[in-house]
C-alpha cells in the first residue's frame, strides 16, 4: 500500500499552555490514520472483529522531531510495512506541509475473542500482504 494520508488539525484540547501538541496525541493520530487506511483497503476493523479477530496493539514507537502546534493542519501518512500470519506492522509520518514532525510504528498481534494469538484467515492475509509497501 502506498501511504494512505489522513488530514487533521491540532485541536486546542491536544495542546499545552504554549500551544504545543502534547506527545500523547501522536498515537491517537496514528490510530486515525491506521483506521482510515484499513477502510481504504476495504477491510475496516469492524469487519475484522466481526470475523472473530482483534488486532491488538503489541508495540508502539514514536520519534519526535519538531513540535506540532494548535491549529496546524497535519497529514498523517500510514503504511502497512509488514504482514505475517499473526502480526501486522504499520509505519507513520506526521507532516506539516513537507516538514516531518514525527515518525512512528505500531505493531499488532491478531487474537481471537478470548485474546489468544490466532492466525488470520488466508483471504485476509492475502489482502493485507498485497498492501505491504
């Protein structure tokens, strides 16, 4: 999958007294972009869950480079970078225009509804593997 881009504005509630976006907002923005990317693939999380699977977060990394500020328009680039039978990895870039503000990665493990690791079905794996960039 080439990068899927979600666009959002930094909300006042996401900033400190200096108008700088709090570090805890970045993982939330990653989730917005990841959810949008899954929709673009034709595989919304709701469908994954309806088929008996969760894609639980197993790892998160954020590298902060520059501050996002109140009312900045941000472009969150999400890419599916790795797919295995039970795990997915997404990578992210948070940009203000062409300036990269942060990069990151989330790792997910597929589980059944009892939270036991589970192999994703072949049709879902094929769809996801076809989107890896």
